[in-house]
C-alpha cells in the first residue's frame, strides 16, 4: 500500500494528513496534539446579523494597547472601553447595545446605541469590531480613530461601571 502525505496550513498552523493511495485515512497514524486551528469564517458576509454576545469577547474593562502590549492596572478613563456582553461603553456613553448586521472573517460591522452620560439622549454610531481573541479587539468608527484594545486584569471593574 502506498502512503501519501500532505501538509495543510490553516491560520498559520501546519497539519500533516496521511492517506493511502486510494484515499482511505490511515487509522494507525498518530494524531496531532495541541491546539487545533479553527477555519476562518467564509469571506462572504453573513446577512442575518446578531448582537454583541456573538463576538466571543470576555466582559470587562479594556484599554488601548500597542502591538502585543498589555493594559495597565489602572487605565485612564479617557481611553477606557467597557464591554458587558451587550455593547462597548466609554466614559461619556453607557448602557450601550451593539448589533451587527454583517461580518466577514473576524470583523463585525453594525451599529451601537448608547446613552450620552451628560444629555441622557440615546446616540447611535456605526462601528466595525474585529475580534483578535477573547481579550483583544480592534474598534473602528464612532468618530474615533481605529484602535486596538486589550482587557485589563487586576482592575476594580465596579469603578468603571461593570
């Protein structure tokens, strides 16, 4: 029996797949261990939409980070975002609800409605959120420059409204 092997690269992870010449899997071959790479979502936007709970982000206090940097223990209010599973709050806007109407890969595009902390009016803004992992995301839109946020650990989240 002839054994054929192929390397498959998915999201930077390399897997070795072994098959016989007649395309039957080799059951006695060792199985790879460790983290399994997940296939990215299709490039075609999904039109059914959803809410912030679909993003896979952890609830908490987030601050602007550079590269692979970490959030400081006491981030300044000027740059803080809070995520409560419903939306992305800031020092000026709370009770936020983000709903996405399409996504491509890890980027979710939609709108967010928040309460202005001064006027108490509801304000809606367009946002694009790119999920980089369960504790990191990039936020674009809403009148702000695009920035990457990382979750702050060791922070008293109640002092930020969570």
